[in-house]
């Protein structure tokens, strides 16, 4: 990578999550001494973010994603781009394009799997050849799932695995940017259909019927013996599972498989007091909402009433949030082990901020320790790009990731 005068460029720094990322890095002891850039369209808003976060040394870079030359100029100065400007299918491609051409590593908080598929098709080979790490889904979707499965197999079991099931419980709000991305997926031609492909993000050689077998999304509520309670489909499962399966397929290509015929699923876990009534009700409501996103008049109605990009929960609501992801890993020999990934704070905001910030810091501070060495590149996942380095960082940042 050529010499750069910025370590991390936070693109979309004036958005709701972007503002939190700037505050997180400005307050981080590990980011002390790093050269930060704040990128976006409106210099006045970026200056206000810098002032409020007390990030006085951060440089303002004006770059509209519609202006490829401006994006190139900003991206070319940074070692790592941390992108929070969604919907990513609308605004993200020029930034990724610049990163791949200019050799700048990249992380973001997208959950737009159809867009990620387009990045794989268009940029994976070039980024792989150059050793440039392009790492989408470094927020709540999908680090707890991807690093959780990685940790369960590599540490809790430490042996070839047959499957991992993840069981989520959570409490929190949602910001306008996340909702805008969901509406964008519904509007994108083929976006919702792509979301139903269980191996959408797998490499070309790992997208056959054998890879789909056992990986189709759960559709119904049921009592789950491993969870010890009723479960239903997790509403983020169609995003997270595709990332975990891409990780497993890439590791297998590199001769580091999770296990022959590895399978991954995830579920929403319900309090036993709620039981089947709550599980069935939430499952039906989630399915109805996802179906409604495909109907243009419904999307327009939702867009009129839902929170707008740049807005999100109050500080009190963010502080009161939490999530727990319980993972059950089954070995090829049938034995089972458990792991847990958990943290305090709103999942879509506080947890996302911590995850993506630590991912960017890993690329800057821990380059020599990253999995695969300096030559690994491509459209990667958190587990394949950052692995144990990010596990350690998140543990030191207060997240609970433990074998039980």
C-alpha cells in the first residue's frame, strides 16, 4: 500500500452511526495518534460532528458519492475507509471501486446482501490479487454471527464441526439509515429474491444444490431442545447466515475448513413465559413485514412514516439495549459445545459502532497479525479478514465472547 497521510477515513461521518463512530474513535486510547478523516457531502455538518466529538485533529474531506473523482481523491489518502453511508447499493459502490483500484482497505455496516453479491462479482478477483481487504457487514450484522460461529468452531469445539446453531435475544431500537437500507433492498430488482438464496454469497464453486441442502432458512416457530425453549426465524438470519456460509466456504477453499458438510442456522429465542404464542406471533409478523417490502405502495407508505436517515434512538434507549447470542456447535463425532457472544447497548447502534470501529482499528494497528498474512485480499467477511485479531479486540472492548 502506498504511503498515506490518513489512517482511517470515516465516510458518512455526519450520519447517525457515523457520528457515533467519530466519538468512539476520538475517545479510544488505541486510536490516539491516528490521523482521521471525516468524509461526506456537507462540510458544515462534518465540522459540527468534529467539534461535538472533540476530534480536533480530524480532517474534513468533501466527497459526494456521485463524484467518482472526489471519492478517489479522498480514498487515496487513507489506509482504511470505514463507510457508514447507506443505503450502500445507492452510495457505496463508488467508494468500494476507489478502494479496490487504489489499494485501500475497507469496512462497512451494510446488511444489503444483493449489493455484496454484486461486489463479489465485480471486485473480488482484483482485490484478492492486490491483497486489499474489502470487508462488508462489520456491524451487528454480521459480526456476532460470523465471529460467533468462527469462535464456536475454532475455540469452543476446536475440532471439525458438523453444524452451528445461533440463538439470539436482543433489545434495542432502529435508526433511519437501517430502515432506508431495508426499503432499498425491497425496491432493488431481484433484491428480495436474492435474499432467499441461502448460499447467495458463496464462491462460485460452493453454490450448488449440495451446498443449499440443510441451509434453507427456517420458516416456522418450534420448540428447540438445544435452546431449551421456543424459537422462531431470526429476522436478520437471511443476512447473517449468508455471511457465515461465505466464511465457511472461503476457509474450505484455503484448506482451513470448519468441517465437511458444515451447516449454519440462526434463530430468535423466546422467553419460556411467552412460549409458543409469542414465537408464532413474532414469526408471522416478521414474514408479513418482509413480504410487504416487495410491494411498492407499501414501501412508499412506510417511507413516509418511518424515521429518516440520520436519525435514531435516544441516548437513554441506546444505553438500555443489549443482545445475547448463544451458539451450539456440534462436532463431526456428535459431541456438542456451547459459546456465548453478548454485550450491553443497543445492537444496531452501540454494538454496531463498537464492532466496525474495532474492525477498522484492526486493519490499521494489527496488519501483521491478520489471518492469511499481508497477501490475503478480496471481498471478505469479518471472520476471514480479521478472525482472532478482532475477537481479542472486542473482548478487550467489553464484549463477552466465551466458551461455556
